[in-house]
């Protein structure tokens, strides 16, 4: 009897039946719970992936940019860039990475001939030499050792040169870039170099691999154009007379004594848009003596105008003109011009010791560096005689941030020599 009473009390006190959930209810609840956990887990994984990828891309960009800066520095200091790196005749006998450091699948990509070295510096792709460096590929450098000042320490002894890893996690998949017409291409998808026909300019592209969560991967690519600057230049001998023989002030030349004035078009390149027709250019030479101004025109590369006896006090400003209206899109029927005496950023006057501006040529045209190659020293500075001035013009674009603003549409050189009586 007492047992029966206890059972009744328990039932009424708890307020529910002792029966549990049914099997279908448990299965349904488990499925819902699993779905919620899976959805939440995916969201967390996605957030981690986005954050990790952003950080990894930032790190890769810094690493790849540093490698590009290293390439650029050594390229500028070189005498020339070897065009065909696959030719066995270009490979030094001392270059043996397979046996020296035990790497496999060696592929030469960039070779630089240095003035002070007997053999070229070689940048190449290969498998990682050990577990310290990560694949798929690593970019190595073989060349003279560098001291803290960046100078070579054993340039004349290639047998003592070392193989140094420069950057790892270089991609192997993907397509190689397309080089401009006439340029040589060397390398693979992750490290590719295009060399111009003169062996003075190189376009370099690197593609680095980014390791993401859950064994996924991504890539990040960087590219740059670099040019050779190392030269031995001897300026034309020039001994000025006492007093100012001429001045250049804000783009205007003024003779201090009777002088010979020689004005030459060095070169230039401008087209009607990317891949368009070449646009003719000319230089109008505005000579002023007293109150009288006369204009002479030179209109083709290597064209020269000489004035053998310009009086003291003669002034000269030069107007660069492209015979086509770029802004209208027709590229004919009108003119675009810039005058050296104006304050326009489309004209720059360069004298001895000035730094050559760094502009990438539009649409793979001839670069400003190439036009000034014979008068630019290893530090990127103009090496001119004391009686010379070079004017460079941009005649197709006024927006200085545009890729078409390359300051090589017209290059003019003026030489002012005092007349010897």
C-alpha cells in the first residue's frame, strides 16, 4: 500500500510522465543540431580563411616586392642583359647548382653581365634545396658575394661565387606572359623575364603561392620593368670662357657671348593610342634677338639645326609639337604642343648631374632611358658637357598619373659653344 502511495505522490509532484522522447524525435533533433554546428563551423572556417588569405597576400606582396627591388638594383648596375639564357655557350663552367647545393630541375631565367665580373650573374628557378625553403619552386641567385655596402667582394673569382636562395613558394602552374614583339622570353609561369632586342631593358614577372587553410592555395603576382644603367661615359671636353657663356632658366637658353647654337632631335615615340599609327612630331626653335623673334623647325630624328653666329643675348625656347590631337581621338587635323619656357609639367630641361626621370614607356614604346642611354651614368644621372641641355617632352597626355604620360614623345639636345674669334 505504501509503495502505491509513493508512486502517486511522485507522479503528481513532478508533473509529467516518466516516458522519454521517441526515436524519431531524437533523430530529428540530432540532425538539426548537426546542421547548426556544421553551418556555424563553416562560417568560422570561412572567416578564418578570409583573414588568413588577406594576411598571407600582404606578406607575399612584401616578399615579392623585395625580390623585385633586388633584381632592379643589380640590373641597373649591369652592363647588359643576356637575351638567350638557354644557350649553353652563355653558361659559365663554374655554374653547377646541381652538384654544389644539390638542387634539381634548374632553369635559368635572368642573366646579367657585370662590368667588374668575368662571368654573368644568374638568377634561376629550382626545387627547394632543403626543408627550410618551401616549394613548389625557389628563385636562387648565383653571383659574387656582397658586402654591407652592396659592393662585390669576389667578382673576379667565379669559382668562389655562392648559390643563394632569394625567395621561395614560387608558383609552377599558370600561363607565361606574352613578350612584346622582338623581345626574348625566358623562364616559367612563376618567374618569367622578357628582354628587349638591345639587351638593356627587362620585364620581370613573379607569381608566388599562398597557402590557405584546409590545404587550399592561392597566388599573388608582381611585375616590373627595369633597365641597365651602368656605363663608362666621358663627356665632351668643354672649357668655358670667363664670364657666363650661356644660361638656362625655366626652359629658356640665353647666350652670354657670341655663340654657335646646335639643336638636334635625339628621338621620340608617340602613337594614336595603344597599337595605333605613329604621330609625326617636330620642334619649333624660337630665337629672339632684341625685339625680333624668328622660328626654325626640325622635324625628324637626327635632324639638326645650326646657327653659327648667334649674337650675345640671344634667347632660345623650344616648342615640342605632335601633329595630331590625341585628346579628340582622331589624332589628326590639329596639334598638341608644349613650350620649354612654360611651367607645363610636359617639358623638362636636363643638364649635367640631373637625375633622369623614371617613366615606363606607354605600350612598350622605346623608353626615355634608351634615348638618353649614351649620356646616363651608372647612378641614373645625366652626364653632359657644361654647354649642353636636353629637353624631354610629353605631347600626348596632360594627366601626369596616366600610363601614357611617359616623357619620351620628343627628345631634343641643345649645344651652345662660344664663338672663338
